[in-house]
């Protein structure tokens, strides 16, 4: 008697759920995944689109049905269910922009790659073409040296030894020959890269090196929207320099040693005469073997470099010279430090999109 009560109690805590999964036209969907929310219970639909779930806890409230190419459906649990799934139009209607319009991806027989606006937004780039780097197979990109320089792009390698190898850039149906950085990445809807003979068939000889099609965003019917894109950071020199002589004291000692060896070893002067002539030569112009200007001032009657080859301990950094009747102070300057010091960068883009049919977002402010 006790065993019967336990079995009755256990069966009262579970239930059996069955149903049918069909598409919008009523055709059964084979292999759709049916899973009870919050549990590990799940089955797949059979050839008739039917499914059966045994031992479903009565505390369960919903099930989730999913299938490739269909939008997932979450619905309340009932003993007998009929679930209608809708097609995922975004996935099925994926299109590729070509010369004379758009084609569905499954209908396009050529070799092409597409980068959409959401993928471009994930990368911090100053031009939309840099977003292709590492995203489209067969596209080789070499970035320029300067912050505003355009990258060098090759599609499927070098196509010519003497002629150009750059692809044809087309923006909204028109060939583009300007700077890539003049195109705001935030205004780009998609970038299509045509890599094979399809580019030649659509654009002729101009597309021999491939074609990159840039499509900008178009407004949609609805309300006006305002978007703000703000970036802060800093720029600094990332290049590592080789070890160089940066101390003027060390530079003068090395320079003195080189001309001293020339006078003493090559010209045959004795050590003291070579020492005197080397000190005097350092103040001469470059055409006469000297430096032309010395940054150190030394007391009258003393030399810049001592007989031990080291800088005179009485030398003072900062030398006043006279040129064309005017006095100038010579002092060491680190021009690289002045020109490449760390600088803050701020980029704030405020875009007002007036969404009406056949209108593009035209108002944009960059601060």
C-alpha cells in the first residue's frame, strides 16, 4: 500500500506534453529543437513535425523551439500544442551589393566578402577600409606610416609587375579616388569585396585587381534619432629607437677622439700637436672638418677637451655666439621630444538623422 502511494505521488508531479511544429505555410518542420525552459529535457521533431516530452515537471511553464533559419519561439506549455515558426528574414535575405543593384547571397555565384556596419563599429579605425583587415579572406592590407595616410590594399596578391595593383573603390555606385580617411566609418552600411572574375564582368578592365563596394546608410521612415559617439585617448610615439648618443658631453668626446686619431695616426702629428689641432678644428665649420658650433663655453685660454680625452670640467653648458651682429645662445634641444610628445586625442561625433524616405543623414558635427 505504501509503494502504491509513492508511485501515485511521483506521477502527479510530472506530465506529458506533445505537439506539432510547422512553418508559416503549415508545412511540418523536421528536426526542430524543443526544450523545456529551465531543464535539460528536450527532443527533436520527427518527419511529421511532431514531438512528445515525457516526465515534464508540472512546475515548468514554457518551452523553447528553435530551428536554423527560423526565429526561436517561446510559448506556454499545454497538453496539446501547435507551434508556428516564422522565417528569419535577416538571415535568408542576406544580400551582396554588386554593380547594378543587390543579389541574395545564395544566388551570387562569385567570390565575395561582406563586412556590415555592426562589424565596422567594433573596430577603432579612422577609415572604413581598415575594418577589412583580417575580416575578409584574400585581402592583404599594409597600413601607412602617418595617421592620415591611406592603407595599401591588394586583393588576392599582386596582379601586375608594371601596372597598378590597387582595387577599384566604388562608393554608392561611383568610382572613388579620394582619401580613405575622408569617409566616415559611422556612415557606412556595408562593404562588399568582389575578388574573382565577377569584378571583371561587372566593371571591365578597371576591376582587374578586384572591386571594393562601399554602401552608405540610407534613412528609413520613422522618427528622428540622435546618436553620439565619443572617444578619448592619447597618441604617443610607439617606435623603439636604437641606442644612440644623446648626451652632448659624450658626443664631443667621441668626435674629438675621431679627429685626434686622424691627425696623430694618419697625418703623423705628435700627440700634443694632434691634441691642440683637434681642439681647434672642433670649432671650425663642417666643410673644414669641424662642428661649426659648440654648446659648451670654456674659460679663456682653456680647451674644450682635456689631454685625457674627457670634457673640460670647467666647461659650462650654454654658449653665447655672435652671428651677423646678433648674439645667440646655443643650448641642446630634443626636437624629437618636442615633436612627438604625448598628446591627448578627443573625437566626438554627434549625428542627427532625419529619417524620411529617400533621404540620407546629412547633419553631422565632429568636435
